C-alpha cells in the first residue's frame, strides 16, 4: 500500500510518528464512463473557463473560496494554506478518551490504517494501541488532511491503530422530518420481530458479495459474446405487506428453514443462504449423495424392521401371558372342581354312615312292635278262654 499522509500522533507529551494508509478499496465497485450514444465513443471531461469559453489545462487550475450567499470568489493558494496557524496540519492531536458507544455512527466518514513511521515509533505506537484495548476506550482528536481539518477517532483493531475521520456535529442533520407519527405496536408483533432477529442468526462476512457488480459483469460478458443476458429472477420481497403479523410469522418460518413463504425473508438473506447452500452442495454433492443414500437405506431397513417387529413381539408376549393366565385359571377351576367333588363325596359318605344306624333303629322298632302285638293277641286269647 502507498502512504497517503505522513504525520504524528500527539498523546500528551508523547509524539508518535505515523504513516497513513487508506483502509478501504473502492476500485472493485461498479463505475461507468460517459459515452456518445450515437457512435459509442467516450466523452471527455474538459475544463472550460466560463469567462472566455476556452479549455483550461490542469496546470492552470487552482482553488478559490466562495462565501455562502455571495457571488465573489476569493483565490486561495497552497502557500496561503501552509501559513495558516493550524497545529493539526501534520499532527493528530488527541483531545480525550471516550467510550466507543458514545460515538454516533452517523459521524463516521473515511477510515485509515496508521503504521509507526520508524523503529523509534514502534514502542509508543504499541503502548497506545494496547492501552486503548485494555481500557476499552477510543481516542478523539483533530487532524488536518488534504486541505481540511476534521474530527478523528482512533481505535485498536487487528493489532493496528485505525483512524476514522468524523463529521462535525453540526454536519449531522436532525431526523425530525422523517420520524413517523405515533404508531401502535402490539405485543405479539414485537415478539415476532424479535424472534425473527434471533432466527436469522449471525452473519459471516466471508459470504457477503456485491450482487450488483456480479450481475453487471455477467451482463457485459453476455454482450461481448453476443448472447442474451440471463433473465432476472422474480422478487416479491417488495410486495405490499397486508398483514404484518402473517408476514412476520412466514419470515420466521423461512429463517428457521421450516417452510413458509421464502419470499417473506429479506432478499439479501435469501440470496446469501442460497449461495452458501449452493457452495456446500457443489463441494460435497457426491459424498453427500452416497452417505445420504446409505443412511436412508440403513434408516429404512433398521427403522422399518424395528417398527414392524416390535408390535409382533409385544403381541406374542401378550398371547403367552394370556395363555398362562387361561391355563392357571383352568387349573384353578379344575382344582376347585376336584375339591368340591371330594367334599361332596365325603359329605355323602358321612351321610350314608349316618343313615345306616337310623335304618337299624327302625328295624328294631318294627320287631319290638311285632312282639308287642303278639303279646296282645296272646292276652286276648287268654281272656277269651277265661270267659268261656
């Protein structure tokens, strides 16, 4: 990288010489050139003097200052600017150390890497970086670069010091004109919105791409080959939302991968996940198919067998238990029948034994009665003889 500014950091009585490098690269962004539509030739930028109408070469182009609301232009030379009493011309003067959450992101402008300029600057440079990390603070100061003074923020990042140019507070416009009127938000809508935030998960910076630039490159390649560019995919993400709750529910389902209308999810998230899924599918498609098929086959074999055999085993066990219960019940019934039969036999035997003495008694009574009758008959005969 090429250094774009050399200066120093003023940290109390400590001075740290530094070199400044641009931390961002805009060369990869899409840029177009102006052409003459009639013949396709590029259109040149010419600097024309408004007074005489003639083209002005670059070496004759200077700078001037036009006060607001005035048509007067005051010429300003580089020598004039170099003699200005500006202590920040070559020095980033640190004014304070603050909590990074106190910096409004709206103030962020350009970003630069700072590197120690020389071996003697390595130690104080490292000390300032580690102090910022340990204390969890950022440094706020002022610096003059490329003809203008601006606020600057220093912070530790990836083992280096990073300087962010900040806009002045009066350069930030208020948001009063864009704030909507009072809008009532229901509790379930807030819950669904928070659930959607959690469902989208973390973002991998490596998966972020400039889709517009890729589309332009594909368009240019198709035109060079004389073919028609691919038709753009339909996008319904910009459709009017009729039911906010339903749209949130579908977005949560899409983010979780549980079905629903994928168009309800943000287009950037859908595109990112689609690209990520395509990469994974391309990288391991063969292995995934084989292992997936094997797992499915194993799952069908083991799962179906276990599912089918389990009820059969259970039924057999139930049948065995039922048979045992029936056999036991039958045995118990047979035992009870036998016991009852034995009891009846014993009772009948005892009854018979009881009835035998009773029969003997009746026979004795009959014999006694006969004897008594015979005696009475004999007495009667005796009486008759006596009477005669």
